[in-house]
């Protein structure tokens, strides 16, 4: 029998990811810029707090800046759509 897929929480707040990596908003903004997306430290904070929405390109650069898979970094609304689709039998 194949081993079960590890369970990963469906949503880890973006701020917690940044803090877990020991980065300030300014440091994360610099790392994101290294991956091709310009962002200000205040925009990082606003996205973390849910006051601004980020593009898929920005979220991909964000994930790469944290050295994690882009599939593991999603905003709350994006997760709801994904999870609702799975409940209805659609694959995202």
C-alpha cells in the first residue's frame, strides 16, 4: 500500500511565513525584487493583512523569495475558490 500524502494545513498566513524566515517586510520586498517583481515594504504588509490583493506573478516571486513552492503560497480568497472546486469535484 502506498504511503499517505502528508497533511499540510490549507492556509498559513503570509505574515507567519515571513516571520518564520526571520525577515522584515523590507527584506522580503528586496528578495521578491530579486525574483522579478517590484514591491514596497508597505505593500508587503498590506498584502499580508489582506488589504491588497496580489497577482499570481507576485505570489510566485513571493514563494521563490521564501524558497518554497509557489503552490504553497496562496491568498485566502484564492484558497476558498480552490477548496470549493475540490468539494464540487473539480480539479484546480
